[in-house]
């Protein structure tokens, strides 16, 4: 019998698309891995862009770049892995970032020292939550979040208060816990990515 033309390539392609049997542990490990990768990229770009714009135009120029979860590169990764990311704090600059409910409970585990590393848990039947603490590791952050009249000048603080009248996010020192990343993974989307299949969910982005 004559071999099918391209038979080996076809077999490899079929094998590649074969649905893997994934355990809960496999899915949790994937959420941890891809959550880590999103946060690392977001935080690296965040510091780069803040430093660049603070140098060029001060606080006024830097303010729009203090939302790394909205960076295009981060959104591309979120879409790829089926995640939605947000940052939360107990003392937020923007009231929309105030931790509430189960998010506040997760953040409390970091602020109490009970949890210190990234963690993954089932949020419900369809979603997995990845959390990671945000520590002020870089001096650049103190330009906006340090003590008013010291690292943060009075005039710069006036600018911040104009945009965020309810600001609570000052008085931090290097090394302090600033807040927490929370990434919510759609389990169906994550499984689809792991199986190299089209997205399964219809969750709004």
C-alpha cells in the first residue's frame, strides 16, 4: 500500500490536537505559571514606563502609566491564557481598587504575613483565582507613594489629589506591602489553551 502523502506530518498534527486529560492539579499549576508570567511582565513594564515618564515630565506625565493591568502587552497575555487581572489595596489611590469581600480576605492573608508568595485557589466551579503580593521594591514608587513633604513633594501631591481626591496611598516605605494582584482565570479558557484549542468561554473581557 502506498503511504499517504504527508502522513507523518498529519499524524503529528493530530497528536498535537489530541485533548489532554488534565487534573485539577495540572490546571492549578498552569494558573500559577501563567499568573506569574503576567505579573512579571506587568511589573517590569510598570517600573520601566514610570521611570521614563517621571524623568521626562514628572508626576503629571507618569500618572497615566500607573495602571499596568491595562498595558497592551499585559492584555495580550491575559487573552492568551484566559485571565482578567486587577490590582487591589487596603489603602488605594483609586476607590475602584479597594479590596472587598473574598478579595479583601485574600489580601488580609498577605498583610498579616500569613501568606507571602503567589497563591492559587478555586474561586468557584468555573474560575481559578491567582493572587500575588505587591511590595514596594523600587525607589521610583516612593515618588508617588512615599511620605508627603519628603519623597513625595507637596506640589506633586496636589496634582495627585486633583485626579484622586480620595487618595489613601501615601506614607509607604521601601519594602512595604502596597497591595495585591488578583488574576481570575476562566477554567475553560485555560484548558483550551493547554490543549491548543480555540477559546471555550464567552466571558466578557
